[in-house]
C-alpha cells in the first residue's frame, strides 16, 4: 500500500512538472509575440513635423539611395483605407488602430491625418510652413496650379517664397507663395518676368518700347554702355534710358543718331538737357 502511494505521488509530481513547464512556455510565447506587433506600430507612428523625418523617427537622411529605400520600406504603413458615408477618409492599421495627428507614408505617398484621424486635403500649415494636399490627400511637390495661381513646393512639400532658381532660371514667388509675372519691384529695383514666370535679361521689347535688363535682371535707367558684336566705336553703344526704363529713341536726340558716341566736340540734348559726346 505504501509503495502504491509513493508511486502515485511520484507520478503526480512528474505530471505537474511536465504540464507546468508547458504552461510557462506557452505564456512566454504569448509575451514575445504581442510586443513585436507594437514595436512595428511604433516605427510606423514615429511621426515628427517634417515628412522626411518619418524615417525610423530619425532626422538624418540615409547616406545611399538603397538605404533610403530600405528605411522607407520599414516605415511604410500597412492597413486599409476606409471611407465614411459623408465622403471623408481615414486609415486603419493592420492591428485595428488608425492613423492620426501627423504624417503617414502610405504606398509611396505622404498623407496627413488630424487629431481625430481624418485625412486632410487642401492647404495645410504646420509650424509656419505651408503644404498642399491634393484631392486624394497626397502631399504635392513641384509646380502646382491652385486657384488660378502657380506655386512651387520643394521635395519636402514645403511651399517656397521669394527668389527661386530652377535649372538656371529665376522666378519670384510672393509672400503668399504665388508666382509673379510682368513688372515687379523687388528690393528697390524693377524686374520683368514673362508669362512662364521666368525673369528676363538683356533687351526687352514691350508695346513698342525697349528696355534693358542687366545680367541680374534689374531694369537699367540713365546712361549705359552696351556692347554689340560689330557695332560702331569699338563694338559699344551708349544708350540712355529714362526714369521708366524706356530706351530713348532717335526722335529724342539732337545731333546724335542711335545713341552711340560721335567723334569730336559734339553736343546734343535729351529731354532739354545738354550732354557732351563721349
């Protein structure tokens, strides 16, 4: 009898040890699996102000293009778009939570979600910087025609202002970011921008009037020596431009043609002022 009791006790101990270890092992598996999803979600949600800073929560830009692709692949969210009855959109992650309060990189495009998780469209201001989100919510870059005006957004999606150089051409964007055309007074000088917004240089004819814009684009007034290949007197003409920048024509001269210098002691008048030849 005592032997049976002893054997039963040993059997119980063995079973307890065996099943106890299995339960502990199962608990460990559960604890390892769940946090792995949350770590992935944190990478997806490490959002800061600038879209480019969403790469693993770092502010540094990866050194190589391959590195950039790797980081973007890690930071790209996985989930599905959901549209409500009123037409608004939000984005649900694979873990059942949803995007909110920041930028998200989804299928190669940047989107911004407000505090309630709604995807935004149109103009967006963040920390004094302006962005534009298309009708599909994606962040826009490059030239964009909005409300009848042109705007330029850099690679980070930020709207540019002031002077802008692209491929050797200069543009001017006002305080509101809109591209300027025609005559513009900037920093005390006048500049002319054509219909494409490109700053003009050299000779410019408008409505039968001639103007001269320097290499910096600024309109010239007064006397200026402008060289021409094969021109008279060493290849240079002396030209006079009035206060409006208009080139003074032959009819405004006395004793001098075309504004180029004459030899000898000649005098001529322009707008009732006497000038000596050069």
